[in-house]
């Protein structure tokens, strides 16, 4: 328990101490590879052309080759008249015939019977590709440490270079460790975690050009780890120990590295990524990566990438960046350089950066994040509205064509995302994040999303969404489009063992409820229903326990840590839960008027109205469609 | 001869006619692949999580787990006092013990002998990772047609998805054709061309995710081509016929495709790339690619990439773009959409775009070009100084750290490029292009380069460069740095068969000279020497025949198409030519004052002064170093 002995070394300082330990790549590790198998490899030395390109005087046009002197003085009035012995018919690429020093294009030749006439004199060397016009033998084609792109490979072959000295690829051994870590194909017991970090980190390292080996999972035993690290260090160029998350694990790794070699740094001033260990055994760098996937990734990018660039000249791309406007205030610690994942929305030509949850364990954030906001250690954070630099985790082109949906959660949004992806002519990708119906209204107001899914009950009229929209937007700002009717109900364990019949039963002693977050339409519905029943929140055990999505609520009930939660039928079905209907509500789409006519929004609306979408809803269950896609209000 | 029957179909129009022929990718071609071997593949359908992550209630802190109710009312004055049976010591990641509903951090626990005290009550569910906090079983992790990035792969494993349905990779067969095309390992005779297009195009297609097969080279015989195309179409998803450059070749390909299937388009309104042929045999697209490498690449990017994106959803990146200022006027044809290769220089925060030669046959342009300027068909071109969009062929980060050298050609610049690449702490890449000494002065004046290599003789003083700099720049605009002294001389065939002893002999009848381009320092030197000898240019046969570099001049002499040319010893050595010294000259470096203090320029100057550079010069031969790196004038 406790890792108070960890130091906070700034990344720059750690690299300055660590990188020089290994020097540069030893030139002896080059290998000769045929050009046809060298794609993506790195040249070990400068490569010079072996032959001229072209290697002969070549005709550059279809026409005739001749001696320019035979045409001197030619004009409209006195054309040069050539006999057949004075020229040769040539095609582009043909070698220049002996004795010729010019080519005349076929279009400039006039034929009169057997005679060939030219009205214009030829200039010596016209329309001839000189030897070495492209490049000459001896010209340097590529300097040392150049990545072998397709263009480079083609040029090498043209230049007569058929095998090329390239740097050896580094071998990286990943050692997953931890008593709680099990193979991904195991049946997971509580407390066990599937070993996915080697897949994540390994495929990233492979994409950087490394050869990756992963050992068996090593339990938390000093001897076992000692043996695994020693064996890996004896046959790899880099060893990465993937630590678990439980306390004391780091101690083993530092102890093992210091026993076999040296530890240079334990603890970086970054968040996530702090528990990294930088060491070496002999001449082999050995690095302890934190167990949380996001932490590990930060250390890979900040420490391992520079190391591999230095030692093996790997062509690891630097992330491009974009300037975006921060959607809300961000407070950052002065103790750490922080890496904050953000989603980016391009709304009306402005990129908005929306910070995501910071949890270092959220592996799904790799699918949700569009970029990193790096807040330096000496910065306390940023205010809402600040322009910030975002390092991209997803291509900017893909972000720019993304329809950004923020609001209430419904699995139908994921089905829309898939249908849009499958649409042959689709030019749009959909990304949704869950912030509740009110969160969606706010996101639209701040220009952080194009559209929001909302289901906000107006207790006065009994209708949905219209009142909330009128209250929150100016006329002409948004368009409300009818969505679907869906069943909300109580999700309970299969077979309904506690014999719940409705919301009133939630006040029974011992019944554990699990709620949705504030601002969620489902929570508003729950509060409304409680009031109708004359119940107070404090009569409901678990009222303060909050989940962000219908499926997360269902998962708690399935897992047995709660007995009931309000949600939609689709979520109950996924987890084979029983479902006690409570109310039907309307889930609509609120769209920024300024983007309503864009192809992206129109493609989305076309999906909503399609029969494939109807089929998906039927499969999910609990939905009813009336006039989907109809404009309800142009508020 | 003549391809007047070729149509000029705009790319958009051609795609609109051609793409719909093939529909979308048939869903039957998915295959199941283990996640560990799925990197870079494309999902065939939406992928849903199979398990909750976390899949159990997990402690999110090191500390103790307890029932929150046991701590209600705790305060500084009346701490909650817990007996050992009321809590369990837990580590982060441990499953929440039965009966507990909260975790208290180790830092908040006070121990008094056997008793455990809490000053603050615990909130139910505090410091507990809920089941499905990351994502829940049933949540859609990836929509159809998603590229499997490292982050996606890690998430799939975490979500219990160990095999994944992916789209089959398309098989592309390349058929190189042409009587003049020979295997790259052949001894080339005049008129023969090494087959390098399959390496260039094949490695590009592989990087896009295709499986590439290349057939033997097919001669220009209708039957042979017919058989090769038919056989390829029967076992590939896409057939590319790589045409040679000689006339009539296209006829064979169109004839073969129309015999076996249909031709939809022959001739695109693009330059280069015009002679493309779009056809199909059965359901297989068959495309004739022009033989010139640059033309072929344009057709690959404009036609083949959209086709593969549509049919196989390949994640072919779109080229990012940057805005740059055009360095000189560009006239473009209204008949074609033109693709003009440019170099980009970042000088004083402004990107300058310098158009390169347009020759479609220049394979080395893939090494020289930083981007494409695409001039639409309806645009007549651009004026010098216009801001234009450049599609990048090289990462912007690499361009931004490039030291841009334009001016007189000397192989020592390539050696500098290599030494800078090999320097462990180097942050700079050097790129040089050859425009002659005067071209270098102009490039500096226009802010298109950081530095220029120049050797400009002042006929009055007999000194080099100082006068030209004083005449062309204001005080403080540039810094002139001493470079090297080098031998200029007559390069002649080995053994000097014509017994030339100096420039005076060039006026002998039958002696064929090859000159350098106007603005080249070597040409100025030649003119000066001729005047000293009382010779006129028209007394020198070949005076108007121009080459751009020393090595290109040497290549002509080696090839036998010229007898003599003025150049440096290094070039003569590369081609084993004899060398008759004419003069020693000083080759200096002229640097923009505004960038003189930048790390890039200072790293370059450090290389100049290094012993490794001296060794390289000795190897090249013909150089003498005096006070290299000394500032000659701060003009």
C-alpha cells in the first residue's frame, strides 16, 4: 500500500537522463534486404544510384529522329525537304538512332508523296531525354535512416539498386504480470482481468516497425519475474514489463531491474502514466509500464517512442495537432503534466474540444477520444472557451466528416452509426456520447454537437421535448425532429425473484435501486413517477447510486449488486432481464438549425426513415414508430 | 502513332460512370480472424461487447471496504469506530467483498491500537468501479467497416471479443507489359527500361491493405496480353495492366479488355495520367495504368483508391493539405486537371510552394516532391504569390524541420544531408534542389530557401560571390559563409581519346561539348574562360546543349553523346572519366540572415566544420578546405 517513494520526474528530465545511456544504433546491425521486401524499413546508410535514368538517349516524343543541321533554315516558304535516308521514325522511349541529335513531333511533319517536309528548323537536342535526366549513377538517392516509402522503392529499382542495407527491426518483449491477470479466453471470476494490454501495446509497437514477442503471464512472485525479465533481456532489444494495478506490484519490477541492472527513474510527473519505471539490464532498456491501458499508452508515446527513434531510427509518426475551443473549464495539477482525452466536434467551421472522463482504466476511451490535450506541469488548467492545441488520435479528415451527437443515451444511436457506415454513398461518420437530455441541450447551445437525442417530459402538458426546447432556445436556433416512442420500465433479475410489480414496490425494505445521473431524461421520468406515487427520493435505497447509460444500469442488476432500475426494453433484453413497463415516452432528435441542411444531417435523417433502421429497432425491441423524421418544431 | 481517339473524361465524371458498375462489397466475403492477427483489417459488421468491463464491482482505491451505513454520522468529534469484522483491507482492482458498499482510502483511516477510526462518513458506492463503468455487454464497440487500430484491438479483447469478422483483403494483380520492359536485374541495353512500376505501385497498394501479385512481363503481343489479363481476371479482385510508354500499347489493352469485357472510359482529363483505361471483365475491374510512374500514381490515387474504398472499405488515408504561397507563375491547360509536384519550404513561418519539373517519367520526383498542387480543369493557373492548397506527399512535421537549400549543384550537399541524418542530436533534414547559383540568389530573395550554394566569379576582382551578394542584397539580409575550394575542369572520356588539353581544344572541328544551364556558376566560369581565350560561343559545338548538374554532364560524356564538359572532379570520378583541371573556384554558402541563428542552420554549419565532412570531401576528391564556416560577409 502506498507508493510515497515514487518520484515525480518530468518527462524531459527523465529522457535526458535515460536516452544517453544507450547511445545510438550500432551500425553493425544493418542487414541487406531485397527492395521488394523492404517496404517500411529504414536505410542503414546513404544509397547511391547505380545507373543513369534514362541510361540512353531516348526519344521523348512520337515522330522522327534526324540531324538538326539538316533542317537549319527551314521556313514556311522554304521547307526542309528530307529524304527517307535522313530520318528514322521513332516512338516515345525509343533509343535515339546513331547520328541523330533531334526529334521532331509527328504533328509537325508534312508528307507530300515520298517527301517529308518540315516548316520549322529543329534545335539540336530537342525532344530528347538526356542520359541521367531523372538522375545519374552516383547521385545520392536516399540519405541514411530514410523510411522506404513506395516512391523510394520504385526509385531504387529504377536506379539499379535491388538490395538495400536496412536497419534491423528491434525485438520488443512484453511481459504481462499479475496474479489477477488471466488469458483473454479464460472464464473471468470476480477480481480477474483479461490480459488485453499486450494486444493494445503490441499492435502499436508493430505498427511502429518493431518485432513483438509476448511471454506467458507472470504471477506476482519475485523469482518468477526475475527469471522472465532476465530471459527476455538476454534475447530482446527492449523489454516492457506490463504491471498490474494492485499495490506492491511496482516494487517487484524495480527490485528485479535493480537486481539484474539499474533503475534510472521510478515515477514520472505525468498523469496518467506516473508509475513508469525506466531501467536497463546490460545494454538492453527495460521499462515498467503502468497497468492501466491509458497510462501505459502515454508512457509508450512519451518514453518508448523517443527511445526507439533514437536507437532504431523507427519512423514513428508524430501526432498532428489542431487548434480547438475548449468546451469547459479544466483544472490540472501542478504536480503532473496531464494528458486529457477529448472528443472533437467540427460545428460551423469551429472545432470544439470536449474533455472526456479521465479514468486511466477506461480502455474504451481509445474508441471515443479524438485527441489528447496535454496540459504542461506548470499550467493550472484552462478556462472554458480557451483555444487549445489538441494532438490527434484520429485523422482530422474523419473528425471533420463526423456527425457529433451528444445527449440522452439510446442504443438506437449506435445502430444509426452502423447503418451510416454501411451506406454506400455515406460521407458521414456518427459519434455519440452520453450526457443525458439536458447535457444534449447544453452541448447544442455551446456548439459542441450537431444534434442531441432528448426525451424530456413536460409535466404540465404531458408531451415531450417541445416545452424544454422552447424554454432553452431562441426561435430559429434548432429544429426538433420526431424520433421514436419507447417503453421505459423497471428492469429486474430474470424471473423477477423479488416479485416487484411497479415503482411503488421500490420503497419496500431491502430493495436496492440503481438510478441514472442528474440531467438524464430517465431520471426526470423517475422523479415524476415518484411524485405521482407520493414517494420521496430518500425512501428509495440506492437513489443516489448513478449510472450513465441504460445498459450500465442493466449490468448492475445482472451482476446482482442492485435489484431494480428504470430503463428501456432494449437494455433489459441485452442482459436477459425481466422488464416491467412503466411508461411510453418520445425520444426525439434536436438539431442545430445552422447544420440542418448539411449532407451529414440529411443522410442521418434518411437513415432514420429507412426500412433497415426499422428492422434494427424491431430487433432491439420496445420501440414504436409513428411519424419518424417529421419536423416537430423549428423553434 | 497518335492517340487522337482518346477522350478527355473528367475524373468525377469517370468515377460516377465507373464506380456504380461494381456496387458495394458483398457481405459474403467476410472472414473470421483472431484479434491478435487483425491489426489494420476492417470490420465486416458491427461488433458488440461480449462482457462488461469491469465485469465485477471493483475497489477503485487501496484501503478498506465496508458498509457505508456503519460510518454514518462520523465526525472529528465522534469518529466511527470499526471493529476488524466490519471491514476488509482491499487493494485497487480487488473485487468488492460481499456485504460491502463503499471503499475508504487508506489515507483517511486512523488506527488506534486495534481500533480503526473514520472521521468522515462514507457515501454508498464511493471509490467503487461499477460493473460496466467502461462499457457493458451488448454495447456496440465498433460499427461496420471500422479499421482495427491498436486501441480498437485492445478494447475488443477487454470486451471478450477474441475473433472478429473482417472484410477479406482484395487481391490485386499487376501485369507489367511492353517489349522494352525488362526485369530489373537485367543488363540494360539502349531502349530497355527496368520494370520498377510494379515495385512502386505494388508497395503502395500493399500499404493500402491489398494483397498484390505481379505477373511476368508480357510482351507487346495481343494473344499474350489477352491470356495474361484473362487469367488474372479469373483469380483477382482487381487487375491493373501497367502499360509501357511506346505508342500503340494502349490499343492492345483496350482491345483486350473490350474482347473479354467492357471498356468504360479511355482517357482522363488529367495530366499526368491521361491514357488511363477503365474497364471490367465479368465483375472484376480491369484498369490500364499509364506507363510513366507519376501518371500511374495519379490514376492510382484518383481512380483505384476510390474503387478500393468503395468495394473493400480499405482505410486509404486522404492526403492532408497545407496552404502555401506559390513561388512562380503557373500556367495550366483548360483541357486537363493538372497535378503539379512542388517542394515546400518553411521559411520564417511561411510555406513557399516551388513547382518542380512536370515530366511524368521522373521517378525521382517521388523523393523530391513534398506535395501536389492540383489545378482544376477550369482553372488557367495561378500567379506568383497566390496562396494555394498543397496536398502533402511528405509529413508536414518533416517538411517543417527541413533546411531548404536551393542553388548551385554540388554532391557535397548530399553528403551534408546524410551527415545531418546520421547526427544523433540532429533535428533537421536537408533537402537541396539545383537551380544554379543565380537561381539560389533568387530563391533566397523570394524566401523560398534558407540557404544557397553559390560560386559566382567576379571578373573584376577575380574573387568569388562577394560582389554578387553585395549587388543583389540589402545590408543585413544575408550572411555569406565560406565553403570549399574546388577544381573545375574538362571531363573527357577515360584515356582522353581525343587528346584534349584544355578549353582551347573545344573549338577543334568535331568536338562535341555539353554545357550547363544559364545561371549556373559553371556556365559563367566557362563563358569567362572562353573570353579569356578569345573564343565565341558559336565556335563551340554543343554550347546550347544544357544539363542541370555536374553528374548529368558527366553522364552524357560517359554515354558517348558528348566529348567534353566543364565540371568538378567529383562528378568525373563517379563516371571514371578523365579530368583536365581548368580553374579552382570557391563554392560558398549564402544564408538568409533571418534564419542564421536557428538550430537548423547552426547544425548545418557544425556539420561543415566536422571531421566527418572533411573525410567525405576527401572521398569525393577535388576539394580543398581553407577556413570553412567563416563568415565572409554579413551583407
